[in-house]
C-alpha cells in the first residue's frame, strides 16, 4: 500500500476530537462600556474591583481577567483559593486578588507566598494565618469581614477586640488590608430597612476601630446593587460582579436609574456574552406526530423541525422545555418538546431555507432579534447569575 497513507495515519490518530457542541463569544467593547458607565455612576474615588467567582459568572475566567485588565481593572475578588490560582495563571499584570469564601489551611502557605488576600470571619483562621506567615516569613494580608446583620459569614462583633489585638500584636506578620461587610439583598427596595441597619452597624464598628488607632488599608461593602443605588456605601472600593457583565441586579435598581435620568428607557449596560451553536439535523414531522421524548409536544400541522446539539448537560436549562426560542436566519424558532441531555428541537416551519449547519443563537442577537439572558429567568425560577454561572467550563470561549 502507498507509503503516504501510512504517514498520515499517526497524525490523524493524534487529533483530539471536537469536545464541544456550542461556543461562547465575549465582547471586549461591551465590558469596556459597562466599566466606563459604572465608573461614571460611582464617581472617581473608589477602586473598582471585579468579582470573578464562578468562572467569572460563567463567562470564562481565562478570557475575562485579561479583558478586564484591558479596561484598567487591577483588583479581583474570588470565592476560593483555586479561583485565586486561576486569576494568577491568566493575569498579564500584577493584580490584587481577594478570596471571599472557603480557604483550606493547606492552601495558606501558597496564599501567603503569593500575596493573595482573604476574608477573615473567625479567629481560628486568623491565628492559623499568622502562624503560617511566621513560618514562610512573609506577611499575611487579611480583610476583616464584619457581621453587621447579614448572618452569613462575618466576624461576630464580640470577637472583634481579640482580632484587633492579634493584628496589633503581630504587626510584622500581618497586613490589615481591608475592613468590610456584605449587604443582605441591596438589590430589593423591600430589604432597605435591613440594609440601612447594616450600614449603621458597620459605621459604628468602624468608628470604634478608629478610636483604637487600627486602620485598615481599604474599607468596602458595596456590590453592584449598593454601588448603583446607595452612594454612601461605595467607600474605598466596590466589589462589582453582575453589572460589569451587563446585567441590572434587579428591576428595582434599573427603575431607580430611569427615575434618576428621568427617562423611560436607557440601556448603558451591555451584555458581554453571546452563545451560539449550529443546526445538527433537520426533519419533517407529520401532523399529529409527537416530537422527541414523551407526549409533551404534538405537531398541530406538518412541521419542519431543527435539532440543536445542546441540552441540559451543556447548560441549557430543562425548564425551557416547550418554552423559549432560539434564533435562526434572524428569526425566532420556538422550542418544541423537552430539552434532552444533549439536544433539543425547534420549529423552523416558517424559516425558509433553514438547513443543517446554520448558525443558531442561544443567547444574543441575530439581525433584529435578541434572545436575552433574562428570558431564561422568566421561564424558570433561576436568576440571571444562576443560569450564567452554570454554563459548563467545557464550552469554548473566545473574545470577539
Ligand atoms: C458575589 C459578591 C459580590 C458581587 O455581587 P454583584 O451583585 O454580582 O455585584 C460582592 N460581594 C460579595 C461578598 C459577593 O459574594
């Protein structure tokens, strides 16, 4: 047999098969516009830190970190030490990184040696961090997260004296990088009575600390909602997540914005993410036939159906069964039947020319139509952030 064929075989065998069935495209200009808008709203002084927990709210940590750096962001919040590691791996400049959530003791040497900062909400962790800092001969950098009424994490007020004493006693081994709290639901006006109490409590404790001449480098409490609706919460730094990715935290916050600018419509926040795939298969279905599993969809007429190679295993919520749409050739195609593990069907009867390989927009714009992320939340009980943060990491992300 010809030699050439044999030569080709090994390289073909080495090829890794296509792993994914859809793709995510991220818009640098949208992220830029959002950060510019937020900076304008918040004013010049506070540092804008980007919260990139949960794979940057599902957008893709590897892409979002350099994109944010290009917008002038130098400060990031994550929820775990592995996420801090991911930021360090992808960053192109020396950023400040703060862990807000779980931090296992075994990670402390790495955390401290890499100048990574973290929230302290119990004395045990503080003592452990100091002892590791002594061992590795490098200061540990901590943010005291105060309990102010959120009753989630947060150092109880009665432990504060001890924490401060530990910080003062171990000056050489510790940097008091921040003093902070988290507001319990600043996105809803209905929670305002709680938020106001938290702010008061935070200010009371901060004043107490001042008297003891223990000064944190940064004071912070605001997330997107607080930063957009309660200017007095912005302090030295704001922890911005959802709004940087182009979403209003809630209708309340959006309506407040409209009231302020005295308009009925304005959309300065741009969606950063677009999600696409292609038609995998097309078929005709006779009237009265059922489509896909079960009897949940019966053709009311002769129909043309397109099969989409994305299912709940790929992050497409099963709650969208028989609801919602995708875009094909600029037109809305309705979901017919159940969302399966790796595929679902849509009605393309009224989309002339729809064929295998056509681009399908799952989230985003095609010609004059848009599928929004909030359309997913309308059909299910999921929050925008819940749906986004569940987009599998295996979907390839690119910057467009
Ligand atoms: C997630 C998170 C934020 C960011 O909140 P957004 O509403 O997305 O801006 C801020 N602070 C803490 C403690 C968080 O966990």
